[in-house]
C-alpha cells in the first residue's frame, strides 16, 4: 500500500509577484526561487507555488474555504512583520492554552494562520 504525501500547493493570483513578495517578507521561507515562471517558496518540506490564472478574481470570495497554516517559532515577531506590511487580521494573535494563534489576511484576501504550539501541545502532536 502506498501513502500520499502533501508536498505543495498552487496559490493563484492576478498579481503573483505582489503575493510572492508578501509571503517572502512576512513568513521568511527556507528557500525561494523562480522556476519555469512559477514563484516557488519552501516552508519546511512544503512548497508554495504562486502563479497567475485567468479564472481567479482579484480577491478571494471565500477565504475561509482553505486556510494556510504556518507553524512559526516566534509568532509575535512574525505578526509584527505582517503588521509592517499593512495586512489586516481576521483574528489577532491570541493565547489558546499556552499556544499562540492568529489569522492574518494576505493581499489577495486569503486567510493565513500563524501557529506557535506550546511544548505541551507539541508533545501531544508527537504521539499521533
């Protein structure tokens, strides 16, 4: 039996260069590159590809349908960088039983959730 592995996603935009710049500055990927016209960002072992498509609008009309979750080691510093970029917040950074969560809104209206799990929550996840 084989397993599937989620390794990447395509995030489409009417302005992929703007979106690529926002994600690069806000979230500081491990690596970034332009490959065959795709803006590629690597976060951990996951790749975010940003490109343009003719069938998407300027703003996401249903941003709650899919939320990008980013595990970060310093949620407050990352949130400050997002603030500097002028992004809005759906849910400001908050403490939930020792873990930090906040949901920002990228320039295309997509929801971007920052997560900094507590050591206790990380230990619980490791037991899955």
